């Protein structure tokens, strides 16, 4: 790999700074992706993911390509929305995007950064550890007056991507049920709900499913792990303090969830960034749990 990872500008496998990215845009191994999307209310299906391709074409980081997470990196055959694709489909999708084993990937979004951490998590699940999230996203890039490109995405050659055996970063319904029932060895696992407090409590009604949260889970809103002014991640000390206040240390097994497995990916990213050894994402999240009447929900 030709890129030099500097502790001043990039954390291998996690965050990259705008300054570092700006200095390395011409490197042939670099793959930059804008995955901006918005969850919008739909009168028929209640909600849908709207890819922000028009905004991308109006202004993006030079050399970036666009990812439509729903159309390109989700399982179209699964009964639940935005689910992790099976290995062969995922490999084909990322190769078409130009990602290979020797790539250094940087992902950003124009709005909620958890679209980027969702893609980062999918890559990590399938064994790719050289993906990074742009700290502060496109908003910080713009605020610093850095160059923008307009129009269509850059053209890159097809990648050659090796799919590793699925890593233990994915939780299924059965795993969560064991935690709720207090079955060993999951008794000490903490369930973390990454939604807004009003969604967690049930005060805010969901667009589908039932209000509230999975019994026994705690609320760590994904946005609370970011600096409210800059949109950047809290530093490591700030992240540790946030998790410690919720009773989570580096030895605590964690399963994070949200409405559809997107915002909870930010919690997973932050914990793994801190070196957390046992953290998983409940991929189907409340899309599955909240729509199953036989499963308990708690409102408070």
C-alpha cells in the first residue's frame, strides 16, 4: 500500500481527518465514497431510504464515488429492510465499486454519519479492516473551504475483494432473546438502544412496529457520541466517559440496536475504536423485534 498512515491524521481502520484526506486524494489505492441518504416518510411503505445522489452531483469530494446503500449494499431478498447482503452478493457489489484487498477506503456522508459507519461495519464483518470514516463528514470538508467536484462519480477499475469468513460482529434475534431471558453465557451482555430518548421511551411513536424498547436495554443515542457543534466524534476519553456512565467498560459484551441497524452501527464503531473486544450489531433491530407480537417491548 502506498499510503502512509500517520497517527496525526488517521487512525488505522477507524477515522481519517479532512487534512489527511486532502493530502492523499491522488493516491491510486484510495477509494472515497459518499453514502449520503435520508430516511423519509412514505405514504405507502411508511418509510424509505432516499439516496442523496443529486446532492452528490452538486458537490462532492474530488475522486469520490456514490453508494446507494439500499440498492447496492442491502439484501433485496430479505424480509427486513437494509439487511447485510450474503457473502457472494456483497463481494460482487464492492468489487463493482472498485474496492479490492489493497484499497484504502474512506466513507463519508452529508448528513447523519451513521450511514458511513453502517458501510464500515459491513466491510468489517466480511474481514476488510482498511476502511475509514471521514471525521466530520462533508460538512467539515465544506466548512474548511476544501475543493469540491461536481457532476458524475469518478471511474475506477473493478476491485478484487476477498470475503473472509463472517466475523462475530452480527447478532440475530435468537441472540437478543437469550439476553432478555438471562440465559448464560449472555447474562452479562448489555443491550444498547441507539435511538433518540423519545423513541427509546415510547413517547415518539415508530413509523412501523411497536413503541418503546427491548426490555433491559439502555439508551445511548448515537448522536450523543458526536460533538454537537462540529459533528466530529468525541475523543477517546469522551467516548469512554459516555459508555462508563451507562455502565459499559471494555469487558462488557454489547449488542447494539436501533430501528433498522443503521444508527446503532455508530455505537459499534465507537466501541470497536476503543478496542472493545465483544460488540455486535443486531442487524434486523426493531424492524424485526418490534413487528413480532410474541416478543416483549417496554415503554417508560
